[in-house]
C-alpha cells in the first residue's frame, strides 16, 4: 500500500493530504520491494530530529534474483530501503507537496561477512542522525546495520539523501573531477599483472555474457577456459539481474594503475522491469542496480584474467571490512537510452584468495552520474583448500612469503617486559608513567603465545586510521598443550584463540590507547568475538604468523572499546580467521558487572528447568572410577578420552540425553573455583582472571564428556577428538572469573549430532555462570570425533582427511 496505494491507508488520515500530490516518497514496488515487515519505529510526525526504524526482509528460496542460493549484493544493500518510509513518516511530503523528489547522494558500504543466502531473514536497524537545509533543499544523513540473526553482515555509513526539484535535477552537472583529483591520479605508479589464461577477444556481446550466466566460461572467453570440474558456485549472476549488455573493450594493461581498463554498456528501455517499479510516478534507475553492474563487470574481468584457475571451490564474495564509497550526482530515467561503465583496476591480490579492487565511473550520455570507489570482489573458497596466485603483481604490495626472515622489531625480551616487567622497556619512554603501577599486560608463562613481532603499522595515538601488527609464534614440538591434550597433534581451541587474540592486546598497547587517560589504571578484557578454522593443520614445531588489525576505537567516559580482525597462517596458508572486541575498564566497573541478563539469578542448578527427570545422568569427574573411564586411554583407543590436568576444568557433569532447548541433549557442568589454579598467575600479572578462552575450553570439555557418555565414537576403531573445520564459533563475555569467586557452572544445549562417513560432529549453544550470574554466551560451539590411524612418532595419519604438515 505504501509503495503503490495511499499513504493514509498506512499512516492514517493525518497524512491524507499527501495522497493528493502528484508525487510522494514511496518504497519500490514489486519485484524490487524488499521489505517484509517493520518491527520498530521511533519517530514523531513533523519532528525532524534523530529517529530510527527496524525492518526485516525474508529472503525467498529459488527466487528470480538468486545465484546458487546466494542473493546479489544489490538486494542486500537495497533491502535497507526503509529510510524512505522513515523520512515519509516524519512528514517530508507536507513540505515537498510533490514538487521535490528523493534522491540518494552518498553512502559507504561495508560488508563484514559473505553475501546473505536464501532462507535467511535480514534485519536492518536504520537511523537518521541529522538534517541540513540549503535553501529549499532538505538533506538528511542516515546509516544502517544489517544483521542475520545476531551476526552483523553489512553496514551502510555516511548516507546522505535529499529532496530536489525537477529543475535542480536537470541542471545537475554530474561528477566533475577537481584539479587535485586529476593530479593525484597522474602521480599513480603503474603496476603490472599478466593474465593467467589467454583470451583472444577484447570485446564481448550480450550473448557472450549470457554464456557466463550459464557458467560456460569457455563459451565466452574461448577453449583455454574449459572447465576442469572446479568452482561450481563461481556464478556470474542471474539473467534478470544482468546489468551489462556488452563489453566494449578490455585492456589488461590500461587504467591509471596499469592493472586494467574495462569499458562496458547497458542498454535501457522504459519498459525494462527496473524502471516501472522504482518509483511509482517518479521512475528512476536504482543506484543499487547500477552498483550491481559494477560488481558484475569486476567479476567478468577476474574471470577474463583466469583468477579462477587458482581456486577449487570458490564463490564470488565481497571483501570484508573494505569501505565501498558511492557518490551519486545525476539521475537515470526512462528517457535515457544507455549507461556506460568505465572501470579501472586499482589492485589485484592473492591472500587469502584471489581478489580485485576497482574504481568505476558510470556515465549517462557524457555525464558521470555515479562513481564507485574501492569496489572489491573476492573469489572465496568454501572448503579448506587454500588458493594462492602463482604470478606476482609487479609493483604491488608483497604477499606473505613462505618463511619470513625479516628481523624482529620486538623480541622475547620486549614481550617478557610487557608481560611482567617494565612496559617502558617494551614500548618506550611514553610508558614510564606505569612504573610501580598495574597497567594492562599480555599473558606470561604457559599462556605467553607470541615469540616475536615483525611489523607494526599505525602512528601512536592516531585512532582515526587503522593500525596493525604482524607477529609470529614458534610452536614447540612438545608444547604443554599438546602433551596435555587427548591427541598429540590437535591444538586445543583455546590455544588457537590465545594465539589469535594476544597480538590484539599488543597493538592496542603499542598505539598508546591508555595514554589518553594517563592517571587511570585500566583492566583489559575481551568482550566478544568469532573465529573459524579454515583447514586442519599439524602445527607442532611450526611457526604461526598472526596478522591482526585494529579497526576502530571508541571512548565513552572511562571505558574504551576497540574492534580487531585477525588471521593465523603457516607458510602463507591461512588456517584460522576471525574478529574480536576488547575493552579497557575501571576495576570498579568489573567488580560490579551484572552479566548478560541484568543481574538476574538464573543459575541452571537453581531453576532446574532442564535438570529433572529420570533420564538425568550424574558424572563425578573427580571420582576414581569415573577418572579411570574418562581420562585414561583404553586398549586400542588411546585418544578416546578427556584431556590432561592443565586442560581439565570441571568437577562434575549432569547429562539429560534428549533434553535441552533443541531436545538433542543437555549438559550441566560445574567447577569450584580454586585460587591456586595454574592460569591465574599467567593471566594477567597483578590482575588475575580466568581467560575467556579457557571458559570456552571448559564448555568443549563438557561436550566431550557428553560424546563419551553417549559413546558417539563407537563405530570408529580408534576415535579421537578434533576441531570442526569451517565452523564459526561466536563468543560473548560480560563478566570475569577471579580467584575469590566460588563457582563456575556451564549449561549446554546440543543443537545437533551429525553422523557422516568421516566423522561425528556435535554442535551446541552454551552459557557460563559466575556463581548465580550468567557471564558468557557461546554460539555454535562444536567438537568432532574422527578415525585415527596408527601413530608414527606420536602423530596421527588420518585416513579420511590428512593434516597439512
């Protein structure tokens, strides 16, 4: 009704006058109406102040725009279209009276994850932050966050839109480069990239592009591109979403950067589907569809270069966390007959898989109506197989070498000073103020998992720009966490987390985060994060490279919150990747935390919601008989057991076989806090707290007890516990366990137990309590049982999935 009918039928009779105007703000009509419902509205009619709206869009299965189960980026972006409904509710049309129409001017798009998929529901939190008037023109500034469940997948920032008269729109000159922009472009140093496959054509018609739609690369580019059975999901686009009709020219050495200049065209007609639906009585081509054409053109060029030959099972995905900036300075209407795309490639890279970054100008007639900066597309592997380009980009930033021989900026001495000594001896005289005080530190002893720091980027106290660190950890062949684990080649998940997160603390300290409040003694704590194991790998005796980046810093009162992303690799192969948020807090704030539920006492042992019934099994892990069964190896099954003392965090477990929220199994576990526990002196010096990673490890231990009690590995001759690959584990911490606490308890709701030919997997959601207050929440925790073969010098040779060594 809002898109096609009367506004009074939606907002009420107070808006009825607007329906008498020739034009008003509307949502697009089908098939480009991408809103299922509005769930929240915080705005007042006639009150042009900050306001917000929350909407949802249910992505249909097998829909007209989908490609192999994934939606186009244009749909993900456009589904946040209810800034239109919000500005309408505020009453903009009472002023415009049909004489002025909505047009987008600017926005920055940031993907944080892969593009959404069919069957998911997108939730958009849309906010208008401010307004500005220039003569009779009203501008408003807005943003949105797009979620799938609780996962933030897309952000739109710096949105600016306005209301313009027909005369103003007609008089627009489009985007005109300044002299400074022209001069900067002329200074760019040329690079070079030689295509990996040979195509004898430099122009292509629509029939050629339709071959790409049908996944027939050879039909477009020639026999050198014949498929080899790889990349079944590396799809170009669906035919209705094809926003290109021809490639006029391809020059792999052209453009300002020397990496490619591609010119393409799209023929327009008034009856094409995208004009009549957007908008009623004010037809204009959606900016998201023009941006979609840019993305398709970059995918075309990546296929033309043959980058797919470096991948096995890839899919086109956005490059995460790279801001894509869009400027719109002209409209495209049914009177226009053609769009021209002019794309210049800025960068071609290899890690973690092939990717390309480009700038695009979109022209209507001879006027640039849209420009797109930092458009980025990646060929992202869907399985554990990595991908590395075989040919370097001449003049581009060097990729990580197989073994890094650079001299270290910070050695063991510096890191030990950071952990337990004088921080000034690590970071310099700026930090002398912390002598004889309790500053934030890095872990020490058995939990110090950085060997050296090779590279630091970022200027101290400059938090407007990103900063980063490249560090290494030399994994001992006989590390304690391998000796203590139930299998000598499997690194515990908590150790992977610590190796990933500790460099975040290093770069945070190096940047001088706390120097902005030199009189305050802060505590440094992990707030939340997520991580995904990309491939199985035996890391004993190997060197792990960590690349961590500080993305943002926000200070509110005496609290500082920072967000990071990280990647672990060995000899250039990434094997673990994720992101995290950390905060600096006053000790008093940590002492008074109320957890995840506002301080409510909802300890599972008290509520007994899932702990009743005759099917409950109690297991005392400290009883001699139980210990014999669960901690010691059985004949012929040396790995089908729990881990050793330093990885043992539980006293007792209760299991309800078909219990829990999902009726797949319920586990309650607990541990009496012991001030003498080994990890307190290690984490941190003078500020003892149980690492959140070990809290997660405790949850995984309880899941292993469940697996052993259920005998899930019965069909394997010699089962062993390992990590689940491509499983995104999410953690959230809102409290701490310190030596004077009494009880740690855990609740686990098993979501599914999956049996395949190679493994048995257990996936669960879990929470952890400090005394009566819930402080941790873990989503999609997982363990696997697989078959272990005979050992050779203590390392397992897997029949079904070899460890990379």
